[in-house]
C-alpha cells in the first residue's frame, strides 16, 4: 500500500519552528491481523527520478495487540537531511505557487 504524506505548519508548531529549525518528522500507525516486521520507506523524487530513499523497520516488539489485531506505531521518525534541506528551500521561495 501507499501512504502519501503532506507537510505544513500548524499553529503553535509553525511559530516555534520558525527560528529554531524545528523538528521534521513523521508519526504513523499501521494495523495488521498478523504479527510481522514492517519496512516503512520514504522516497524523494525530483523530475520523476528518485534522489533519496529512507527505509525504517518497525520490529514485531513494537507492535501491541488491540481488538484482535496488531498495531504498529512509528513515532516522530525524523526525515532525512536531504528532505529537511529541501523543505527549508521551499519555505524560502517568494511565492507559494512556486512550491508546486
């Protein structure tokens, strides 16, 4: 399956991150009927070519049983340096439409 993640500042988080550089990361949750090791990958593509990929494993020890299934949580997984730098460059563009 595919998870499409979007980013954007929200309220106090945006104000706090302006000067400090903030934290760029992702929290996600996955559910399964089976106990397994998950590989969560993040890719950055530029002009239809992959420029960087990060793979993070969610081990079986991180799962907990809930309503007859297993729940896996990936909390505050930091984005790779390439993506953080890319987001900083986007924020410096003079017009919002240029981000697309």
